[in-house]
C-alpha cells in the first residue's frame, strides 16, 4: 500500500494552528471528521490519547506520528499537519515538532497501522525528506515526496 492511497489533500494542513500536542491531535482529527472518515470523533481521540499516554509518538527530528486504532474509524487514513513555529510535544529528543502525521485505522484492520507507521518512519529517517516536506509549497509536492 502506498501512503498516498490513504491520504489526500483534504487531510493535509500546511499551516497547523496548534502549539501543543493535544491541540494538534484535535486539529487533525477535525479533518478526518470533516471528510466523513470517522463514526465518532471523541472515541477516536480517546484511542489516540490512550496510545500517547503509553509513550510519546514524538519520534524526534521535528516529527510526531500519533496513531489510533478504533471502531470509530471508517477507513484507513493519514493526516498531515505542518507547523513552522513548532508544537510542544513531549518528543523523545526534547525538541518541538514541526510535522505531525496522524494515522487512523479501523479496529478490525490487523496491524495495518504498524505497517503504515513503519513505511512512514523509513521515509522520515532521511534528513533530506524532512527538509523537502518542510519546504514544500503545495500539498501536491508533499504527496510526491511521501510517495517517492
């Protein structure tokens, strides 16, 4: 599965308003709700925050990949939010986050969220990929970078 298959322009926010972790999760979840990808926004957010309580998904290098597996999710989806100012996120490296990728998968989707997470993490390990995403001017550019 290509990441682009579960992400579209309506699920991307190039200038996220959030300045803190929970705000970012709520803001991106609102995109899922607006695009009718959820049965219940609150149940999904609860799943994501429960996962965050186990350990942070702020993986370092300015990246966070919160994720939730829930019966509230209608179809696998990937949201993206970017902040030039940075989001206080409790990251592993103690730095603020500039890129948030929110993964949503249905409860009955086996380990699909882990496959998505692994694929995304492999791409984001590369400094040049992160720089390109931060410098992208359009959502289409981000698609190309993520899909490449």
